[in-house]
């Protein structure tokens, strides 16, 4: 079970968004055979970051935001639990 908390950096964006990603990006962290995925609140309000935590395997991740259209819209993180192949 993934939980997401957005932590506000309190600043507005100063750079233009990447025009190659007008609808956000899907972030994949690391590798492994089993992943969990969660949609992020999109777009972020402004500069800050998302703290993603798994209640099951205790994986954590930080994803930065810029308050622009090219912000992350989802994240896929590997599960730390042991999985037999």
C-alpha cells in the first residue's frame, strides 16, 4: 500500500516546462521483478516534492516537482519484499 505526501517547497517555477512532456511524466525508480505504481496529484501546486512510502515493504522515494506541466504524474517503485522467480 503506497502513500503519497506532497511537501511544499514554497516557491513558484521560474523555468519553462520541457515541451516534450506537456502531459507530465511517468517515473520508474530502480529495477526488479515486482513493482508498485501510484498516480500522483498532477500537476503539483508549485516547487516541492512527493514523499512516497510503502506500508508493506517500507520502500521510500522522493520525487521532485516544479509546478509545471512536465511534472511527474505517476511513479513506479520496486518492492523490497522477497519474491521467488
